[in-house]
């Protein structure tokens, strides 16, 4: 099967992060078994009790080779724009495949499946690994389990496999990306009709905490010590959200929540900001938690690995991106880049699509990588 056929099959599964990805994982496992992979499966229940599955697969013997990473969950499609076909009805129009996940990132996985099918096990002198995770879109939950529990992932690390995270880059080679940190502070009060004066307004304890969050926002935007010019934007993009959950203006808010989501970068100590936020929350009597954390990745752009990737992809230079990937949980691998078909600008959109030409070129590039790294002497 070619990449387009695999992409159509994968997009047809509704694997929004709020539901189980087990059916699409079952389908991928069946394909991998048919084309000669042995598989390892790690399942878990998410915070809502929904069953999720990670799949780690290996074709060939020994260690080293190539390690490809994808996720099988997708973002919601509640605002899907087309009436003639739904988000999980893959549709080809004008040189594009439309459907939720076509770009981010089932199209990429389809390319890797097609590429791996073209290379027989008898041709391999080093292995090909394919890892498919759950919950990438909601905080890298699946990748966390893979990093902690997978025997095959530990084998990749010990064998110094060449890691390719297949997120959409238009097949450019990305040698570094930002990490992510999500914080939540909660103030508790007591609800009442505001006219009685008997409630406890949770916002009052939250206000001085918000002042500190604004101060950090301003400092990190202004101070070059918190910036990295290798990225655009070069800042942490310290993003503050607030919600007191009241539906009427005459209710004393019993709860106030502040969220902060920021992007860490190589060479910057995010722990300093986390602890500063924690101390202020404790001073204000707030509950505080780190709800998500993913590390940045950074591979030397002059390294032999990146230079070899550039040669295989037909590119002169590698680049950076401001978003994060599962790679931030899997960076025990020494060698890792991001490279996948499709444009990140099409990810998460209400008319998500991937160019058919990108599917063809993606499968060809992944095949070249397999043959270069796994079929040599």
C-alpha cells in the first residue's frame, strides 16, 4: 500500500484525545505485524478513566538503526467547516487529503508505514523502530509511559538509534524545538449572593498572584537572559489564563483558577520560574501544581547526524520551531530531529489537510533514511 492509502485508513478513525485510541492502535499493530514488525504494547487509563494504548515496534535485529515516532491522537473537530464530508471521512480534493489528523500527524505515520513496507527484513543490517503514542495533544501522556516503561525504547537509547519525530515540517530538518510547562494555581472561597456579604471571594487571594505572573511575563519579554534568538519568537511566551467560573455578576466566586503555559528553550532554567510561581502561590494561600512538562530538544546542527539528515532530505540548512513534540519526553535519545510531511499551519485547523505530494515525498524520504541507516554494511 502507498502512503495515501494508509493515510485514508488512519484518518477514518475518530481518535480525538478525549476518546480511546485503542481502535486505531489495533489497526496500526495489524499493519506492522503484516509487514514484519514485532510489537510491544503499553496501555493505561488516562485521568478520565479512558483506555489508551502506545505501540512500540521493531523490524530487524540488533540495535541502532532508525527510530521513528508518531502520535495517533488528534485534536477535536467540533468546528469542522465542510458539510459534504465529516472530519473522519478522508476526502481527496485538488491535490489534498482533507480530514482531522491528515496533517497532524496520521499522514506522517502513513508515510512511515509505506516506507517500512518497501524494505524487507532480509535487507536490514540494523533495525527500524516505529513508536505510536497516545495523548500527545494533551500533554505527552503516552510518551511519558514509553520513556518510563518500554523495553524497546530503552534498547533504542542504549543502541544510539537515530531518532525522527515525524511532526509536520514540510520535510525540513528541525534540530531544536521548545519545551512546554503548564502551571495551575487555585484559590478557594465560599459562594454566596453578593448582596449578603457572607461569601468569601476567591479572586481576592488570586489578585496578588496575578500581579506576580504579570511581572514574570514582563521580565521574560524584556530580559535577554530569558530569551533565545535561535527561535521565533525568541521569548518564553508566558501565557496567563484566568477563570472564576461564575455565571452571574451577583455571585461571590467560590473558586478562582490561574493557568500559565510557557515555552522553555535550551539553556534556560525553567525550574527557577516554576519555583518562583510556587512560592508566590504558597504566600497567597493558593493550591499549586505543575500540570504538564515537556523538555526542549536540541541537537547540534553541525553534527554528522543532522548533516546526514540534510543530505537525505535535499536541504542546505536545518532550523528550529517554537512548538513542542513527544521528543521532549523521549530525549534520552542522543540523536533526534523533527522531520515530517505537511505544514504545521494546517494542523488543528477547521479544514485540516495535507498535500498528496507531501505524502509521496515523505514516504520516499523515510525510505531513503531506512536504507541509509539500516541497510548498510
